[in-house]
């Protein structure tokens, strides 16, 4: 993996892992799929291997990503869903031709049409977003408490009190910031 590309954040929920390929939307945004090849890599890691990706397909993917982000944010805030992002999500979902197939060991895998296309993969992601935003799955849509992030994430914790989109980045940073602030107010070491 070339060092100049930011790492992927891996999550258990496909749609919000996808929106997490852009992070720090309200700070210094980090684009984790800067090239078509990086989208191919991301899809492969998430069980949606495709043969190739063009710049136009990458644009389509980013449009879907920001549409999911907008619709999921509205849903998390219990606001009306924005019309144009919903249209994009529905279009991508309708144009995908992936099929769910059962593997011999009893798990679900996505079979993309042949030759497997980015459009099929985006259809799977769009359908995943729809199931979350529609409230069909066990969990709660919430917004990351980090003011520079505000990513919509899907909280499946028992208590539904998760605050950060990602414990290793946003959660950790916040913990460190609190620690530093505490050090400033109490410069003397505790006795
Ligand atoms: Zn976050």
C-alpha cells in the first residue's frame, strides 16, 4: 500500500464505513479514496471486489458518499430527509445488479454482475444506507461528538451511548485534548 495514501477506517457497518472514507469534514478533510485505484482497494477490503474503476465512477462514488452523509445526518438529527441526496441514494440502489448469495459455510456474500462494476458495488452500499436510515436495523444513527468530524455513525452498543464515530481516532483525540486541558488548569502534579 503506497504510504502517501491515508489508511482506511474499517467499521462493521458498510454504509457508514463508506462515508468514513472522508473524515474531518469540518476540520481539515482527509480524503481516503483520492484515486480510482483506492476506491477499488476499499471495495475489495469490504467484500465488493471490482475489476476496475474510472474517474467518472469515482465521482459517482463520492456523490453517493456525500448523499449518504447528508441523509444519515438528517436522520440522526430527526430532521426531514433532504430530497436531492435521497434521489442519489435511490438511483444508485436501483442501478446496482448485485445479488446476495449464501456461501457453503453459511455466510452472506455479495455477487456482483460480471464483469463486476463499481455501479453494482455502489448499489450494495446504497441499499445498506437505506436499511440504516429507514431504521430497519438494530442500532441508532448518531453524530460524532468531535466538532471537526460530526460523522454520522451507526451505534450498535447495548446502551446506545457511543459518542465517537471511531474510538481510535476521534475518541482518542478527544481524550488527549481533555487530558491536556486538565494539565493546563492543574499545572502542579497531583500529590
Ligand atoms: Zn468522528
